[in-house]
C-alpha cells in the first residue's frame, strides 16, 4: 500500500474469480446489518504469504433494485465507504494478529434494502464500519459459544 494514497482501492483487491465467488457464497460466514450483508471467508492464498490486503466484492441484486442506475449508484457508495474505512480495518487486522501466513481474506458486501430510497454515504460508512468490526471480533478471539 502506498503511503501517499492510503485511501485508494486498487483493482487487484477486487474479487473477480468465479471459483472464489462461488466458494465465498457456499462456505463463507455471514453477518447481517440494517441494509448490508457481509459474507467473508479465510482461504488459502494463491500468491505467497498473507501480506496482501483482503479482497472485496460489492453486489446489488436485480430483485433488490430493479433499475440499473440505482444498482450502480449503490455499488459506488459501497466502494467509497469501504475505501474510506479500509485503513482503519487493516490497522485493526494487524493489531489483532489474526492474520495467518498463507491465508487470504475475501469479503462480499451485499446491499439488501428494497425500495427506491438509497441511504447517504454516511450511513454506508457507519454500517460498513460496524460490519467490519463485528467480523474482526468473530474472526478473532472474541468468539461466543452457541
């Protein structure tokens, strides 16, 4: 990650492989927020160690928002919210020491609210921060026995 641009979201951090996407949805763990659902999975890394940051994907269902321009707007807002919350999330991951060598983390953000009202960026940031914090707690030592 470049020190000059800590808030950028490089293309190589976007999930694009169909095999990984299907693995995420079949074997991933899920968290639900008010209007975002987060699915994450820790898996074997394709490339060497675990120095690479988590890979992410943003999705909005046609059933949730039928109009393409609204789906695109929501995906832009989710990308921007993640881009702004990413440095804190990476810092939290490094401080917790839960990253293992040879393991990669992949995350999918799904927009689940139906209807024409799209929340503002501040709501997306709040929701994303909350979801990423919950994920860090569940993945780390803060596990609860059910």
